[in-house]
């Protein structure tokens, strides 16, 4: 118990350090100063410089104007409105329907005041403004200021107090001023809304962690966890300690190692784990091995050297074995947890510290709960029938699920490397066979060596078998082109189906000419758009066609292994209204961020984001998304004009069809406005 307390104290200490370090973080650096106007008037000067790719809104902004908040005092009064130099950028935001006024570089805002007091006083207050990234992410910042002011009767010199970004201790002799002693005693910014936003980030990440439990990569791992900790059921104290270490290990691995990976290896490392053939084939083999074990072929045990080390530490609680189980879980589940983890890690790779820690902690806390609970209370399985029967049937059914869901990993590698092993009809054939065998097993028509004799089936098994066979019947039309929207996120894309009746009919009824394209798209031999849409798979080629046809661009940042991308295509893009707009009004550019096709050396790029050379199609596309829009989650939809400039704010995963149509319509309206200009 003392060790656990020490671990908790260390975690709290580390977290407190980062919280305190993050507290002074702001995206605009400020220099506060005072200039003398006359014997009774002063200018309070605020000079702000935003970080790269950031801007801040100024006094004349219609939505979030820059404000100066003076603490209430009878010692002075404001004169007129603040002045801005140089003139800030001013643009109309059609999405927000307001004029936006902002500085992308250094700007100065000056407020004149009149001194009313004959005694020294302290002038205190804060400035409040909104700072935003180019991709639309915004924060409110409110740095404080404080000046020691002498009475107006002593003001005798037209002396300027220099700008400063640090604490000032003014030497009045050197400055020839005995009128004003200025001290900026607090440049630490307290950002209204930051605490709230971090709480929302934590809540969102926590909910995402709960949702991740029900993904095909994660849920089948729960029984393996129970099996591992069941062997210590005779030593409850030891089992509970190992379960606690197991849960903490999951949290520590995601929170600490995940953040370190993001900082050292970059945001694209998440894509490597979720799309590279090596980890995906490895995960596929792991699931096949688990399935064989659940079918009764053998018992899953850790490598002997690992078991020996764990046993040698049995008096210390078997920490190594618990940690190894947690690490295995994190690795195997990463393909399904990758999207949310990647979105959090990109913040860390971009230099943020507190956000990825909070996000990863919230995600891993929820993610670890069911595993730690089952590990902490393995005796929960004792409430299930022990005489073979139901308990063993659950293991076998999970074995079928392991076998079916493991194909997803192999499918991702197959799509990203274009092996052509698991096209849609092959994938569906395997699923139809696997689930048919599961249904027969539930009916007692198939038995394994360790099954007990089944004289009759109960109502639960009958209902489950009906569900399974109904699912099989649902999948059969998919062999001939049915979209199977329920499975859209888990199936290979529709375009990989050889015998698609709908596509064959459409091809016969249409000319072979591509009416919406300027030339044959690069990579169209192995990349395709859904629903018969035409488009490009190379940004430069699509941009050139946009200029030629004077059409706005619809960029789809997608991936072969992106579950949400397939769901959007099956449930949103398939709507006739969406299809018509995409087909008639836009140049579509689908950019696969996980494609492994190697580019010719003359097409390699050096990333402005991380300085590394990008030599594959996927890495080049991923770098474009991260460097321009500071996000690496897919799907991500961007509408651009013919110059590659944003028309409206980008859009991410959302199955609301009407909202997606509104997004497209706003882009068209803005494009037409710019054309008229």
C-alpha cells in the first residue's frame, strides 16, 4: 500500500508541475508601458505579438473586441476610445456574419487617461481578447497589468518609459523622471475559460475512452484480462494488488509514454501504428491466436521468461506481469483508439503540454475502468454456470468474434499497401462463413472437445442464434453491391467490390468520358471515390483543375483504415442531395493520409511542420493536413477557392446530413461572392 501511495504522490506532483508551468502559457506576448502626453495625461500602451500561426482580435472586432478593464478608482479617468496602430486587418467572416478585426503580427493599442489624484496610487487592470489559430481554434486570454503612478502635480518631463516584457524596476535618476515609477508586477496571464476548456477536454476524452471499449479491437480483450487474473483468485490480496497495478499501468502508458512519443516521434507516429502493415499483421495474428485459444486449441500463457520473472517477483505483487498485460492491451487496441489518441497527441507534437496530458489521462482513465474492474473482481465470473455450458459457450462465441474482427487489421494493411488480398467480396465471404458457423454452434450443431453435452438449447441461445443468422442474411446482398450501411466502417470500401451490379449498370448507361475532370487523375488505378463520384487524389492536380473549371474545391482528408470516413461516405455522402452537390458543384480531392505508395524522388517534400522528408503519398497528404490545419484526425473536410484559400471553417465527423448540406451551401455562396469581387 505504501508503494501505491508513493506512486499516486509522484503522479500528483508531476501533474501539479505541468499545471503550474502551463498557467503562464499564452499565445500573445505583451509589453506594457506608459508614455507622458502632458502634465496631467498619460498613454497606457499595450503592444502585443502573437505566436506563429496565431492572431488576436482588436478593439473594432464585432464579435470579441479587445477590451481594457481598469480596476475601479477615483484617481483617474479614461479619455476617449483606444487607438490601434498600425491599422489592423479587417475582413468579413461570412460564416460568423460579422466583420473581424485582427493582428497577425505586432500591434499596439493605446488608451489615454487623465490623472485626478494628488497622491500616489496604483493603476491596476487587465486586458481581455480572443486569440485564434488559423484553423479556427480559439482561446480567451486576459493578462493583468499594474503601474505605480505619482500625482499629476509632479509630472514635469515628456519622457517615454521604454516598452518591456518583464518586471520593470525604474531608476528615476537614469530616466530623468521623478513623476512615474512603473512596475509591471504581474505578467502571468490567467485565461478565462481555460480551466473550463480543460474540463471539457477531460470529459470529452473520458467519454471517448468509454466508447473505445466497445470497438472491435478492444471489447474482445476483456475476457483475456479476466483469464489472466483468475489464476490468482486463491490469493485475493495479491490479485487485487495486481489488478490495481494493471489499471494504473494502462493510465501511465497512455498518459506518459503517449505524450513522450508525440514529442519525440511526431504526430504521424499514430498513423504508423494504425496503418503500417507490420503492426496490423501482428495484431491480426494475435487475434487469430486468441480465437484458437478460445476454441480450446491451447491455453494462452505469457512467454516462459516473462512468467519466470513475474513469478520471481510474486512476493512483490507481480508488477511486471500486470504491466506487460497492460502494455499488450494498449498496443493491440491502438488501431481502434488511434483517431482520438492521434488528435490529442498532435497538440503535444505542436508544443502543448497540459492539453495532451489532460486528454490522455481522461481517455485512459475511462479506458482502464472495465479492465481494472474485471481484474480487481475476477470472481464475478463465479456467478456464471460452472458446469461447462454457458461459460464455455461465451468463450467460444468470443473466439468467433476474435476471428472475424481480427480480419479488420489485415484489411487495413491490405488497403494501404494495395495487396488485393481482402477485397470487399472476400471479406464478406469470410464473415458470412464465420457467423454462420457461430449460429450453428449456438444451435448445438458444432461442438468442440471441451464442450459439455448439450441436450437442449435455452431461450437465450435460441434468440442469439436468430440474431446471428439474421445478420448473415443481411450481409449476403453485400456480395452484389448492397451498401450495408451498418457495417460501413468495418468493411473494405465499396469500390473494391468486383461484382457491383449498380456500378455496372451505371457504367453502361454513361459515356466513358469524365465530364467533371480536366484530365485523368493520378493514382486512379488503385484509389477510387465512393458512389461513382469523380475526383482527384493529388492536391496540385485538383487545384489546377479547379482554376481551369472555376469550381470550388472539396478536400476529403481520409484514410484506408478510417472507420468514421466509411461511415460518413455510407450515411452522409450517399444522400442524393449531397451526391448532386459534390458531383455538380465541386472539384473533389480525396487525400489518403495512410497510403503507402512511394512517390518519385522529385515529388518528395520536406515538412515545414517537423522538418522531415515525406516520401510516400500518405505522409505527404498527412503533412499537408497537419501543417495547414493543425489537425491529423480523419475524416476532415475542407472547402477552398481556386487559390487554395478557405471558404468556410472545415468540418469533421458528423452524421447530420442537413448540417453537411448547409456546410456545402455556405462554401458555394462564399465562392460566388469572391467570384463577383
